[in-house]
C-alpha cells in the first residue's frame, strides 16, 4: 500500500510542478499538432519509389532464385518418378545431386532474403529520417510549438496534422521529381 501512496505522491508532485511551470507559459498560446508517422511512411510517394527501386534492384536475383527452385522441383519429381527403375549407383548419384541442388537452393534463398531485408531496412531508415525532416520543416513553417508522434492514445481532428504533412511531403516530392 505504501508503494501506491508513494507513486501517487510522485504523480501529484509531477503534475503540480508541470502546472507551476506552465502557468507563465499560459499567457502565450502554443500551437500543438499530432502526426501519425506510420501513415506518412505508408502513404508517402518516397516509400513507393524506394520499394519499387528495391524490387527492380533484386529482380535479377529473384529470377535466379526462382529458376533454381524450379530446377530443384523438376529434379525432385524426376528422381521420384524414376527411382523404381534406377540402379543402386544411379539412384545414389541422383539423390546426391538432388541434395546438392537443394543446398544450393537454400543458400540462394537465404542470401537473397538476408540481402533483401538488409537493403529494405537501410531504405526504411533513410525514409524515416526524410519523413521526420519533412515533419520538422512543416512544423516550423506553420508555427507549431509542439508536434507529437508515436505513443498518442487519442487525437482529435483539430490537432491531427497527418494529412497536412502528407500533402506537404507529396508536394515536395513532386517538386523534386522533375529535377532528378
């Protein structure tokens, strides 16, 4: 019970301190906005462009991976079909070839997945930095004193500036597109 009392005391003390420091600032109005970074990341044209570029970058390796998969499946089907008529040595060689091809296929698949994930994470990191910069630029240009992102449990439409920031992000992207 004393833990609860101590915790409540700290909370009340914290509220009192915040209130005491906020009273002088109350004289001037602070513009506050809330942005859903996840929505910006999902709907920004930069994200689509980056994901399309990654798809194009990894397309040759994906074709190689799919070709190896098809080769493995065809060899597996052939060995399965012909195993009854093969001699012992021929069967062992076919199974060995199938295992080797299976290992090559798994290695290609693993390397492809790891490289793809690494590049995707790099691009997402760059996109996040760019989107945060866009939010900061928008907030400064519009005179916001505080913009909150993740961790918001409720936001009214009066302070939700996600769509406004998204429109600015899109406009900035389109303005840069012809020059690139």
